């Protein structure tokens, strides 16, 4: 997990917090922490992340 004040723009250096693939989606949690996810894991976890009130950017 990363601090919420981290750069909102993902770069080629950002890696998925689940599998280390290139990160494509940032999920900002209600706790102000964030996760960066590859497209696959963003889709897999999208419904639960939305359920807990996470903001996803860009949309998976």
C-alpha cells in the first residue's frame, strides 16, 4: 500500500500490489491509503473495492 498523497499518475515503474505486473489502476480506499493494481486484479476486485467505497482511477 502507498500513501494517498502519492502521485496520482501511474508510471512504468508502478507495480501491482498483488502480482507485480505493471499497475494500470489506482484504488484509493476510504482510509486514505491506496492500492495500485494491474488491469486483471482491478477487474477481479472491482466489485468489492466499490462496495467498501474505494475510488478507482482510471476505471478498470
